[in-house]
C-alpha cells in the first residue's frame, strides 16, 4: 500500500471510531494534486455514496503557492439532513475538530461542462437553499496546516443541513441579504454573499473544472455547498447553532457526538 493509501485509510477508520489524531498520519501532501489523490483513495475505501461537494476558500498567499483559490471535498448522502420542521436538527461532529459554516446550497439539475462560465452555471441549478455545513475531522490540526491537508481528509466535511429554499436566488439581487451565524444564542459571524469570491455560482464553475481535471463526474441531484459566508466557527458537542439569511430564512442544528459502531469505544 502506498503512503497515500495508508493516510486515506487512517482518516476513514478514525472517522468511524471518532478517534482523535493529534499528528497527521503520514507525510503531509505538498500539493493539491497529491491531496486529491489521497481524498480519492479515501472515497473509494469508505464505500459511501457521494451526495454532493463542499467548496472552501484558499486565500492569498496560499492561493498563489497552491495554484487555486478554492478547494473541494465530498459530502456523503447519509450525512445530508433535510429538516422537516423549524426545530433544530441533530448533527454529529467528531471530537478532534468541529466547526459550522453558513452557506448557500445549490442543487444540480444536470452536470455542467468543465468550461462553464459563472453566469451560465446558473442554468445547471434547479434549486438554491440556505444551509449549514458541518466541518469535522479526526485531525485536530486540519485547518492549521494548509489547504492540501484539509483536502486530504474529505475537505474537512462531516455533514450538511439543507435549509429553506431561496426562491428568488437566481435573479439579480436575490442573494443580497445579510447572513449571520449564532452559537448558543451569541452571534459570532456576519457576512454578505456579495463578498464571496465570484459567488456561489463561481464555486460551481470552479468545481466543474476541477472534477474534469480529476476524471470525475458531477451528477444531477447532487448538492453543492458553495463556501462559508460568515467564516468557519468551531463548535463542541451539545451546542446550538442558528444561521439566518435576511429576516425571514433561518436554519438551526444542535451538535451531538458521533454515533459509533457497537463496541467501538
């Protein structure tokens, strides 16, 4: 087994057992290409259905070093929650690292071509929702060692809460509302979609190119979590999270310990 395969298996096994990794399980990837190779091996080893993809921002100067301003990771179908009421939904997080992010979610109506423009990417989306991405990893340093490390462990994704539909999201100005995120009743992040790097549809255009480069395919019905609007906010077990989009749209969750197989602890 290559060291890439060993890293991939260690991450997947640690996620399943909620083991805490205080050191990276092997040589850290030095490029995004190497990191995506580890990610691909981990997806294959996990054997779970991919129900979508998360995007994250790579800021300068790291964007110049790694040659990209975004990164991507899989969101597994069994980790996507669709709340049926306004009550907070329980979302599992790992012990090593956990955070939450308020995001715009895009549902694909068809796979976009790899050369799609930001404007034309809208035509491949049939629904736009507001939601919360749950970021969590066994590795306590997942967000402190550069974007390649983040990519290698599923882009630091552990779940997605699909919140209310934004009915006018594809018309000019439809996303021009303030976004806020609160933990345990305290607002800790605020932002605007307009401040995102070429917006949610820019995330989709980037992902279309990336997937083609990786020899992978997007699928109709998959969810695209387009990137944090108010920042990445660490959480612990048992915390209440509320994200709001304007004055009318809100989504809530409560973080819970990861459920482990019988006898895993």
